[in-house]
């Protein structure tokens, strides 16, 4: 079963009006009111609700859970947390400004030079001598038993 995600500007609007919904972005673009809005992306918004605020939204949240675009959780304090997934609508009259990417910090210069890697700076290991094959023969055979 694939889920239908409502088209809305925010999570509360998605809970209030879940009837305009789409499965894919192409469906969402087709259903989007032309000339007024455009689809930005599929977004999940987390709503932490006090018990009295949840009582007002309980019927809408239960309908969203059954439709598949709302997940219901509880935080450590016992408050209800709703994860609402919806197609985010943005008004064409006031487009949301895109944040410029953060500049990458320049790496620190490398202070290691070739002198560090010279062979004389590290100790070479001696090769181990091969053990005598008779060393493990604790109870050698007598000459009579050969």
C-alpha cells in the first residue's frame, strides 16, 4: 500500500485538510493549484503537543495515522509527538530564499617533511631465527626403537 501525502504549506494545514493528497511528486505537481503555489519537496515536520492541544487535534491525527502520513510518538515527558509528512507548498508570490552553502574551511597545512620518513628514524626488527626442529622433541626415540 502506498501512502498519500497531503499538499499543504505546513503540518497543521496538512492535518486540517488531508483531502488534497498525492503519492508522487509528479502527482503533487499535477494537483497543485496552478499559478498560486508550487511544490518544494516532501517534508516531515515534528509537532510536540501538550495534552490539551492534542485533544483538539486528536480526530485529525487519528485520520492521518490511518491514511499513513502521520506517525504518533511520545517523548520522555509523556507529551504526544506527531510526525506529519506532507508535500510542502510554497507561494509563487513570495518564494522561499535558498540558503547559500556554507564555505568549506581550508585544511591546515601539513607540517610533516621527508626527514620524518627516513629509514634511520625507525628501528628495524631483527629476523627471528628459525627454531631447531628437534627442540620440541622432548622424548626422543631411542636408537633401538628406530
